[in-house]
């Protein structure tokens, strides 16, 4: 891989912000760019860089894929409004669920999300706005894992031989592509993001689709969304690198009201890591795990089993799909 990583101990965040903002401004010129804001740390930092470079000539969109966490689109819009940045929410749930219908293979699901995102949704937004550039928060680990064949990240294009200009009609700018997550958090802090944004746990580009094993349907996403809300509330105080809920495809036997309840299984993962290259399961108190299991099985209809992943990365990965 030809891309050179900028290590966090080599990073001067103020200089990086100035250089990347100037680079964006020079490339876009007096034109317009659109911005893919997902609510994760990476896209939030790109939004700050793009706004600094272009001001109101940056059109920031939050694509509500129907795969987001509880209340996330409105929360993100509010956070950026407090920073003076307008974010338009685009309701695209029907398009994404239609593209994912019947698909169970992880790579097929990622490909469906990629094409829907870049061709159908942003292709239209770019045409309507007159923009020629899309800003997105690709980071160094995204490229590294995709090129190595571990897991294709949905935002990787040129590194796989996909020319966005030829395929989708616009160019993609990736100002964070040389940084890993800890360095991106530092840039976000320096750029003026509030702590709630730059310290958010990582969230995958395919959103909750990356946490549904098997077919992604509105009903199954609703189930993992509810479990995710519980997991994040319980585990945020741990200070772990990342914590998440996964919905398994298999069904397991449970008991409710003295009768058999053939239901679903949620897997909880909580990770200690510095850079997402390697990770270890957080040693959570057993009382915390019991509390999680009790609330998930009581509050999320259809769930009868909760498990906790205790496998390191590698051989495991942080996300399941």
C-alpha cells in the first residue's frame, strides 16, 4: 500500500487542519462540494475541515439510511447547528432496505450499501447541487483492512480500482485518509468539535447493517437498534474504545411464562484498543453483564439470549459483518 500513515506522535493538529483546509479550498475552487456526514467521528471532523475551507459552499447531508442509532439524525443536526453548520437530513430508508432485501452475504450487503450510497443517493444530490466533489471521512484503517482483504469498507473506492468520476460523476476527497482514529480525535478536538462528538465510539459506515448477521430488514434493525441503545447506556462509563450489540441470524430456545419461546440472540462486544488494528475484550464486571442481559431480554421483544464476546482481534474483528 503506497499510502503513508501520519502517526499521532508526528501530528501537529493545527498545521494539519490548516493544510487540509487549504487543500480542499484549492481543489474545489469557487465551486460547491457535498459532504457525507454519518454521525461518526471521522465524518464529523471532515465536516469541520470542509466548512472551514468552503463555508456555505459545503453542503452537508446526513443520509438517514434507516440503519442509524436511536434519534441519531436529529441529534447530529442539533450538534452541528450549535457550531453554526447546517445539516440537511435526507430520508433514504426505502432505498437502502430495497437494495438489501434478500441479501445475507456480508460482501453483497456492503456492495449494495456502497452502490445505493454513492450512485443513487449522492449521485442525485451532486447533480441537483451542481457540485463536483464529495468529502468523506475515509481513514487509514479503512484502507488497510480493505486492501488486505480482511473486510471491505463501504467507503473504499479508488484503492479497489473504482474511479468515482467515471462511475458516479464526481470526485471524492478524503482528507483524513492518512490518519487512524486516535489522531482523528485529536484533530476534531483541535478543530472545535464538542467532546460528545470527537469522543464518540467508532460507528461503521454501513451503520447497523454491520451489526445484523443475515438479512437486513426494518424489523431486525429495530431490534438491534434497541439493544444498541441499552449497550451504549450501560457501557459508556467504562471508557472502552468501542461497544456494540450484534443480532445473530440463528434462533435459540428460551422460556417465557413457563412456555418455550423460540427467539433471537444478541451478542455484546466491548473492546479495549488504541488504533483498531488489534483489540482485546474489556474485562467487564459480571454484574454489568447480568444487568445488560436482563434489560435487553426484557426490553427488546423477541430476544431470549445475550452473550458476550471474549475473543481478541485477531482472530476476531471489532464489527461482525
